[in-house]
C-alpha cells in the first residue's frame, strides 16, 4: 500500500468518484482530475459510459476504451479533451502518436493556466526553456498553496522539487491531514534532515498511532505505536504515554506490546 492512497477503502474511493464525475461533466476540471485518480474512469456501468461518450463526455469515452480495449476511442477521447486519454494513446502504435503528444501538452497547459497543479506537474517532460521554467514555477506555487490548504496529494508531490525551505511546514500539514503520513514527519525529526528533535518525532508517532478516523487504517500504524512508545521511555520515561501507545499496538496485533516488552506495561 502506498502512502498516497493509504487508509481509504475501495468503497470510499467509489463514493468519492460518484460525487466528482457529475461536477466534471459540469465543466470543473479539478473534479475531472480527482475523479480519474479516485475512480479510474469508473462510471457505474458500461451502457451508462457509452451513452455519456455519445453525448460528448470525453472521460466516458476513455472509460469505454479501457474496458473494451478500443484504441481508436482513446484517440477520440483525446481530441474531445481528456489529456489522460492522450497519454494512453501515445503508448499505442499509431501514426498519430505525435498528434496525441501535442494534444496532451495543449490540454495540460490549459489546465495549468486554470490553476491545476497536477497539470503543471504533468508538463515536466517539456524541453528546457522559458515555457518549462514558467510551468515548473507555477506548478510549485500551486502545489504549495494546495498542500497548505490540506491537499495531501499536493504535499506528496512537493518532494520532486529541490526547494527545502518549507519542508518541515509541509510535512506537518501532511501529517495533520493524513495520519498515515506522520511517519515521514517523525523520520525527518529523527534523522536531522530538518532538525534532530525526539520530542517532536514522538508527537508525530502519537498522531499516527492514536488518530482513528472512522474507516481509516494503514498497515504501519502498529509500528508507529511501537516507535512512539519506545521514544516515550527514552526521552523522559513517560510511562503513561508509553502505555497508551503500547496498548494500541497490542490491540493492533503487536504481541511484544501485549507482554509489556515494548515501551511500557499495558
């Protein structure tokens, strides 16, 4: 399981896509991008997707092409405005491959101009030059703003940029938005890539261990509970905090925590 998709079930992603697709059909480009990411063009059924494609909805044509392996329909979806279809079409042997590449670039540029950091980032293959520099700068600024507005995907993307001046702030936001990402923040504090601070690392592990939104789970939560309990003993021998995290680790299946061998006595 990747950090980016951690914690969300297929049903939750499906529910998100059902909200986003109607917004996309109404012309909201951000919803189109998010619907693709959450639902992989998963309109509810093939007849519905075919009907939407016939009515001119590009993303529905992409959905049909993926399900039916109709490469010609990918080209149609690309021409109709789905940059993802253009990217897919480039991978199919076709004399129009260069055309699909040009179309993808034009669509991503439109999205970048409209304020979509995802589309700016997708233009990372542009040749070096003034346009590439402008796109990179705009993508970075938009991603930072989105991250600080609680878009964890934007936070995840910022590792591509060399600018480390706001790394700690962004990782902190990322941890607050998605407890599954708190491990990364703890590692930053422990390795000293920002500063060496065991107390702050413990707080990050606690956030991961004890935050419990309904239906939200990730496989390394137990390990973060153990790490937080150990730090509580090492820093100030705080048995109360250690015991709370040990009990949580035990409940998640960590046998050593159940026997009192990790961090404290449950």
